[in-house]
């Protein structure tokens, strides 16, 4: 239940309350199980770095050449 609550946006505070945890360290295990936020920030950073270094160019639309087959 705690894993699903975290995955659907519940805060650790609410998760702890719904599971009857008296100590937040018991609830903190759910934060370590969910790696999606970690993957997301790594993905964002990896895609932002080339742009910040001027390595990405804006897409240029080129006309398609018509060929006669």
C-alpha cells in the first residue's frame, strides 16, 4: 500500500499516518523503493547539459526534393 501511495503522489507524512507508523524512518523505506523521481532528474539533467553547452541546434526544416520514379 505504501509503495502505491507514493507512486500516486501521496506524501510520506500521509503514508505514515495511513499505515500507522509512529516513526518516520519506518515510512522512509518507501521513498527508497521509488526510483522514478531519481530517473527523471537524471534524464532532465542529461538532456539539459548539451543545450547549455551550445551543442544542440534548433531543428531546421528542409524541403523534400521531388523525384520522378
